[in-house]
C-alpha cells in the first residue's frame, strides 16, 4: 500500500470499495486522520463515494447484553452460552464481512451443530441451485474487458446497482482485443421494463413479466436449429425476427457474455431461469466462445459462497445437526427456519434481516435470543440479546474479499477503528463455544477463566 502523511492527511492508494460486488480496487482515498473521516474517494462511483463519505465511527458501546453496556469478554461469554444451549441455532448474513470472519462463523456453526446460511439464499440462491444442476461456462471480469465483443445484461440494472461495471469491465474500457472500447462491442439489455441501463444498450428487448424461461428456451431451440412455436411473440412479448437476429448475433460473435441479475432469480421460474441461461451459454459454445456470470450485490457475498463451499461442500443453507453438513434450501434456509419457528437462537453477522424478512420470520426473531455483529445500529441489533459493534471491513480492517467473478482481493484499510473486527469477535466465540461443547459432552472442562480475551476498544 502506498501511503503519504502530511498535516494529518493520509493518502491510501489502491484501496478497495466493498459496497457492491464489483469490489473495485483502484480507489485513492484522502483521509483526515484527526476527524477519522474519508474526505475524498478518487475513482469511486456515486455509490462508492457515499460508502466512503458517510462512514463514521459511532459513539456507542462495543458490546451490549439486553441493551446494557458490558465488557466484550462478558458479551462473548453470553453469546457462546446462548448458542451452545440452543437446540437449533442458526447463523445468517456474512455477505458484508471478510472471508477470514466468514470462516470463523462456519466453524462456530459446525461446533454448535447449527445451520449456516448467507444472504445468497434470498438473492442468487436459485442461481446456485442452477449451477449445481447445469454447470457454468465462466470467466473473470478482466477477460471480459480484454476479449468480449458481445455483452448481454439479462434481468439486471447495473447503471444503478453497479455503476462502474460498464466503465471498468464490460462496455467502455479499451482491452487487448477491444482497442476501441464500446465501438468494438454490442450491448444487449433484456428486461421486463425500461431501466436506467437502457440508454447504454444497442439492443433493448422487452420480455413479458414471468416469461424469461420461455424466452430462454426458445433461444436454445433456435441455436440448435429446432422449430419454435408460432405464437412465441404472444407468449414472450418478443417477435420471431428479434429472436432470430439475436441468435445470429450470439453465434457469430467472437466472445459473448451473459450477465444476469435478480430479475431472473426473483421471478416465476427462479432456478429454472438461471439454469436455462447457463445451458444457453453452453449451447453457444458449439459455435463461439460464450460465458455467463451472475451479477452480485453485496461486497463479499461471493466470498461467503466460496468460504461456506470450502468448509461444507455447499454454498448456503447448510445444517450440521447430525454432525455432518446437509444442504436443503427451503428447509435449512433462514427465511424458512424462522418463519416455521424452528430456530431457537440466531447469530446474525453483518446483516439486518429484521428490516427486510417476511413478517412471520421477523416476529420469530423477536421471540428468540439473537446475537448480532454489525458496524452500526440496525433493526436487528435493537432486538438483539447480545449486540457487538465491530469495525467496517475494507475501511477499518484488512482481510480478503471476493469480487463477483470469484477473484480474491486483498483489502487495504484507510484508518483504524476503536471497535474489534468481526474476525476477532467470532474467533473468541468459537473458542469459548468449543470449550463449552467439550464440557457438555464430558470430554473437557470449561471452568473459570475460560472466557476468551478480545482486544479492548481503543479510547480516542
């Protein structure tokens, strides 16, 4: 990391923005070290600038139990005791923290025989299921920048959700085999409505809501030279001429890319939609080079999928109740375990389900002991039995995150936080939970002095 300090102003080069899945690592941050504030974020998009500019160190306790300030050690002890006593504890969130912290969370869940789930289950979970069933022709965003001449955005609005996706990776950047930038590329947008992304596209295709699968299957048929139903336009809202033109363009490009969003996963068809798109990419590889990738939202949700997969063999919704990992979305995913009333304790990490889950799930959260780790006060932390305030990843902490194309990025923090990191808190909980489980099984002791030490908050 290249840094210079002058009159308490620090410049951090090659910093990483962890707001969205683009994980842009070319930030140049100007930090006022006296005010502990980032005053300028060069190269950041509108979302990234807000992410850095609005970051403040809140004046609040590092740890609370039932709304009362306690030491971190006391909170760790209470959290570990709560999780070990539970019969069906759940761990949820993980998409806005480092891979190192995610690893500790999986270990805790394994030790307490609980269920671990990530925010993937409520966004691109269907894509994860499709990937297991169909496979994936994939790539890195660097390959897209340097090679892709045909880009299709399907069911997403990157102009608002990922503003630098166009300028850094897919549309305007000049690459090794795309020296003229956008002039060397054709951009297609497939969506149910006109969005802010539409002006960027050369071709805009409006599909009827809930008819993505039918459209994708028709494209697969045309690619394979099969007959398509005469009333396909009535079914999908897209004419046969448009479909035929799109197929010819896809088959004759040098390097084609599908970027697909939650417009596919959160509508009728769900994992069948994602599976059809992934299968279409495979079909097209008989004629040219075609790849596909979901466009991910949170800064390290891709890392969460990777870490949980390393540790368990599955990306989300994994249960350890029988002593080994089991994967069953719909049974072990968090919305379902809460809505049914199965969970009797919850460890929520860098997420706020109480603000966006279904009513039944939120009502059950109010009935069970909840442990939260977050950088700020949230709806979930307000109802928590144990609440930890932690440092913000990427701004105050180092570590590793994964870009949406599964490329790991190392974080370069701008300045320290007085609060502990997620990894520190989770490591302490893991060690104490392990001791308590050994004592519970009669294989060890967990007497006095067993509470794990965590670095105390720095008073500044």
